[in-house]
């Protein structure tokens, strides 16, 4: 049998004819996007002037004009082990040269290898299985469906200030109005108060928030629920880490009400917290379902639901299909990510470098009154800006100004939180101690200029 058709041979002989041009002129990029992108995709633009990236390497980015930046956002936490990582590039290139896609109705060894390697990172004593898809929001939707299918219950409990995605199902369990559209979303979703130790409605402590969860289940549901879904560290919500004691007790209440425990590790997973692969392990709990995405593929489209086998069997006789789920190219990237995290000891790096970056934020908080709170773990950290430290009134306008200035001083960060008053710092896991001094200089200059 021929290995190349006449078409492939012809293309190889005349490859230059098939190389399409890319216009890197700034105005042309902006105008073409404005003309051809839908409003839903044009809306998510954080800077006053569009930031256009042309190249990335490790923890650094360059725009179309050659300006260099220290990336402190990781493309919304998708770039876990750094741009243009040679292990990922090699794995992807090797797979793409063999076959670019193999739908899950057929078999390919790479996705199964990745599932085996991925589940090896989960708590022992359970039989874990994986369903691959393309994104975190898609994975959230499946986790909700799976919980309802297994338990035969309907109600889902989520936390206020949470972010789980922008698809129809994911935004239904998102507790921030910025991401909830003015349409009827999924029914049977109840919100319990987030145990935010800085801005929570019940103040500090764990017990009042567990009481709030009890009330939510007792008054807002039939007393039986399908699941509770939580981020061990709320990401877009402003890097809010659940206090010790809450998650274990909340999971106990969930299971007592017949529900499953879903951990959303889309942002906090893959060693970002500097302690373990998953943030939930810090709380001595074992979820029933874990949702993964973003850093799983270092930027390649990939998401996963990791679930206990007996729960996954609820879907055994129902057809559920993701066209690109388990794509071998993306799964090759995922395998390389795990290998690099382990062999380059990036979880330990996240802990040590993250501690220094967090110390920078704490020192700045002593210098600038506009910083009301500094918090974080590993390479997930934040500084919350307030107009007054006593009232904690969100300093939204000040945050917008600071955000623009950090770009001018060579940082790419994020303004987040329900009031958009939180500076979110989440660099790639490969950031080095040598970057700390520049980080401090750039942030200090930005606050001073603000």
C-alpha cells in the first residue's frame, strides 16, 4: 500500500505554496479581530490597549514589537511548565507526524498511557478512571451530569465567589455575577457561603460556614443532593484558599445527604500550590470526582474528569462523546507535562519561589495602604486592593490603573475577584529565583506610579 498519495507528494514538492502569510502589523491584527470575531469573543479584553503576543519561552513573553514581559498569569494558568518547553514540543511533533487525531471510538495507545500515568498521581486505595475532553468547562458539565446520573438526585451545592467556567452548565455553578448570563441556567443549583477568611459574610472561622452549608441543604434542597462542587483554592475569585477543617466537614455533610464530592482542580492542580499535585490533599480528603484542565496540557486543548470507577459506571450504558476528547497530540503534551513536573522537581520549585514572591507582596502591603490583604500558596497568590482597610471597600478603579501599569513595567498579571479589585499572580511553575528581583522592582514601581 502506498504511504503517500499523489496529493501529499504534490504538497511536499510545493510546500511553499501552502504556507499562508501572517500579518504582524499591530493595527491590522486589531482590525481583523474586530471585523471577524463574534461579540462573545471580543468582550474578554483586559487591557485598555490590546496586548499582542508573538513569542514565548519558559516564563517570558514577547509582544509583536519585541517588548519582553515576565508572565505572572500563565495564559490564565494554562502554561504550567513554561512556553516552548522542549519536552512538550518534541512529544507533540512526534505524535503529529504519525496521526493528528484518533477519535475515541477507535483505539490508540497514547491516551490510555496518559490515563494510567495521570491516575497514578491520585490517592491510593481507590480505582480511578479518566474521561478526557477538551476544556475545563466541558469537564465541569460532565462531572455534574455524572453526579446526577450516579446518585439519581438533582440538586448541586456550590460556593459563592466560585468560578467553574462559562459554558451553560459550568456558569450555573459559578457564584460570580460577572460570568452568569441573564438567562435561565441549570435548575437545582444552590449556593452556600464561601468561607473566605478576609471577606466572608460570617467573618473568620469555619463553624459558621458549615452551619450555612447545613442551612443550604436543609432549606434549599429536598435534603438529598447530587453533589457539592468546590475549588480547594478559588482561582478567578481572587485566590481564596479554603481554611483547614472546612473541606473535610463539608464533604462529610455532602455524603450524608447522598451526594458526591467534586473537586475543581482546573486552576489549582498539577503542583501549582507547591505541596502536592492536587490542592485537595492538603485537606486530608479524597473526592469522588476531580476535574482537571488548563495546566494539564501546557496550553494544548485538554481537559479530564478523574473519577472513582464505580461512579463512572453510571454512564456505562449511555452514549456520551467528545469529538476531540483523548486527542493523541494533546495527550502526548499531557504526558510530557507530568514527566517535566516530576523530573525537574517543579512542585518544589513552586513552593520555594512562590514563598519569595509572596514575601514581596507582603512587604509591599506594609508600604502601600491600598493593599488590604495578601494571600496565596505556591504559585497561586494575590493582593487585594481596598479603599479603606477598615471597611474593606473594594478599590476597583485603583486596581484597573495598577493593572495597566504592571504591563508598562514588564509584568503580565490578572485583575480578578468578584469586584475586579484583586491582583492575581500565577506564573508558570518554571519561574526562577532570579526573577524575584525584577518582579519586586516592577510591582513596586507600578504601585508607586499609581
